[in-house]
């Protein structure tokens, strides 16, 4: 089935550093979502994007809907230990009523 | 109040048994989903219901049968469980408008272990 390319797959960063991750697709998407999943929990919605070029922030998190509608980016500024987890992008392909998910970015923060 | 809830949280059962997972959302959404998350954490959509009508069935074995008694509830029944069914199953819900989907919220998951 269709899958989003999400990168990086995993990353170790120092506390206080900024983090960037992205998702790309070969098809156009109507909506992009970004989630964080902690162990043993369900994914928690961080940011939703609805328009090409849209830039939205949620605290230290900022996400952008790519202008081509085929990609999205998530930035985390000044990372802290509780940022550890798996981050997923999800996109709604145009003409469908579903979201498909990226393969996840595993974030590990070194204190 | 929990927006999307699932029961049970954990389910351990033997091969060949039949089991059910229940999901409820109190967000007033019109669309609900079942996802399967495997050991590598890939999230894959299984089914979707919109206003009690099945709209997505992603080549899931027919041992899996979803049912939506109303907009707020979506259940998943699994017959003749196999080892490969072991995974975490998530329920989710969203609101649709024309051809767009809005925020999608997940339940806490049901960890199914088949022995």
C-alpha cells in the first residue's frame, strides 16, 4: 500500500538542540497531521495543516505544509528529555477518506 | 473525559479463539477507523466507517469483521485468531467535510497477544 517517506528514521540529539524531520510523497495531499507516540500509548495529535504553504506552531513545535502539497516538515526547538518518542506524519491523499502514515522518526535526547 | 476509548487495553488469547475489541468516541465525529500497528511501529489502516457505513476495507482477511452500531461506536471482531494477528490495534475518529478530513484522534490501543 501507499506509504510516506519519513526521514530521518531515528536521531540522537543533545538537550537544547533543534530538530527537523520531514515527510515526502509522490502524490498530492489535502491535509497533513503530525503525531507523537510514547511507549504503550496511542499517537497524540500535535499539529494539523490544511493549506499548501501553511505554517503552524504549537509551543516549541512548528510544522509546514509544503507548497507542492507533496511534503511536510516538523521542527522542534530547544529539545528537552520529554521530547523522546516516535513522531509520525500522516497525510490525506487527495480523493480519499483516509490518512496514510509515515514510517516514524524515533527521537532520542541525550541529557 | 476520554475522547476516544477502547476496551480492553490488553488481550491475551490462544490461536483459534474469537475475540472482540470495542471503541467509543465522544467527539461527535462522523468517521471512525481501525488501525494495526506492528512490532516495527508501522501504522496501517484496516477499516473505516462513515456514519455507520463501511467506506474503507484495506485488503484485510475476512476473519476480521468490523461493526458500527452507531456513529459513536466501532467494534472489531476477529475469528480464528492466528499468531500473526498479534499487534496493537488502534481506533481513531475524525470529522469529514466535503472531500477533506480534519483532525484525527486515536484511542489508547489494544495490545493483542496470540499464543
